[in-house]
């Protein structure tokens, strides 16, 4: 299973449109958002992919939480408070916004931890667990933004820069 990983979209709609195009071109099967969606219209754009969308709320989602919940429900998206654990394709995945949440909840049975918040790329191993953040995706500098692709069978990652 190939998943698209994105976080910290921060309502930068031109970038969200580009991210949707990238995920569509890569035929991702599911999307995980690591938080800081910030506005419901971001979800509307991701809904056009018509694939399962999962995620967690970030610190900048608090003021729009109710509207984000309503929009997620409208599109059949699955958003929850972090930390959340998802079991897909034989992999145990923890999704958090702040990497401190990952450190506090690190468990040897996790294959993958996804986080956002820092806007910096991270790809490191702690024992058998891969910790991954694709980095900045809401910036203004062309070519400095990225989202991630992960093949859950191999746990190979790839950055899609835009």
C-alpha cells in the first residue's frame, strides 16, 4: 500500500492544490495528514481525490476544530486527536502532530511514526521504528516544499518536492 503523507498545510491553498495533483499523479491509496490543516476548505480539496483520508489535529486547528470536524464528517474523512495508532498492511503506524508526542509514546511494536509541526524533513530510525516527517509544504519558496510517499510493504519513503 502506498500512502501520501502531508502536514502543516496551514491553509496555503495554492500549495494544497499542488499536493492534490502530486498525490493524484502518484496514485496514492490513502492519505495521512499530521495536523495543522487550519481551515475546512483544505479538506474539500483533498476530498476530490476520492481516497481514504486520515489524520490528527494540530495545535493550529483548535480555533476551527468544530468546522474541521463537520467538514471531515461531510467527506467521510477520519480525523482524531493525537496520538493515534493505525494498523494497515501489517504495519503499526502512530500519527502525531508534535514530535514530542511521539517520544512520549514510543513503543517497540511501532513500525512507523509520522509527525509534522517542525516543518523540517525527518527520516530516522529508532530500533525498528521509522520516524518520518516530509517537512515544509506551506512555504512560499518553490522547490522547497515537500510531501511524502511511503510504501508500507518496504517502508521506503520518497519526497515529492514542489
